C-alpha cells in the first residue's frame, strides 16, 4: 500500500475511533440497565419490556412496560454500576423533579430533552401509558421487590 494511502487510512481511523469507542460503550450501558431492571422486576407471569433508555452522564431514564402497567425509571450510575433510584410517570420528564432527586440542573434538562426525543417513535398510546404511572416509588440499590408490577 502506498505511503499516502496508508497515511489517509491512519488519519481516517484516528478520526473515527472516538465514534467507534462511544457506540459500544453506549450499547454496554443500555445493556447493563436492561439487565438490572430485568433482574429486579421481570417475572414469567409478567414479562418486563424496557425501552427507550436515555443516558446522560451518570443518570438515565428508562421506559418500562409490564402487563397493564408502564412508567419510567430514573437510574444513577455509581461505583458499583447502575442503580434504580425511583419509578414514576410523567414527573421523570420534569427537570425540576430530576434536580430534586439529585440530577444537576443542566444534566437534568439535557436528560429530559433526550428522553422526550427517544420516546417520539413510541406512539401517543404508549407515551400515555408511561405518563399514567401514579405516584413515585423510591427503589434504591439492592431493592429486589416488584414495585412496577405491584403498584
């Protein structure tokens, strides 16, 4: 391979590396969140579906459905991985609500905007189900109860 062709290939790969590195990390993070939620709430008689998942920094919002119930989970990444902070409905898409639960102001704003954007493809009926979850259920690390299905 001629020198200039090699140089062009190296330059292209070095520019592409950050994009390639971000993709798998993002996919690994969403996989970890899905795994956590499935481990805590999925049951044979009430399968759990987790989507969409939006991550910004050390916080995430995950939509979920289980039987007739649906809602959103707020998650935080700590030293030992992701933990579910709480489950709620449309409140999770309010930056002030997120700030009250420990997500810093600018991050809360960008996370809610990204979550709303991720939900646009779900359709109005499913978004209405996610919004309809009543109340706020605080979960916390290691809680293995089935709050979404039992609510």
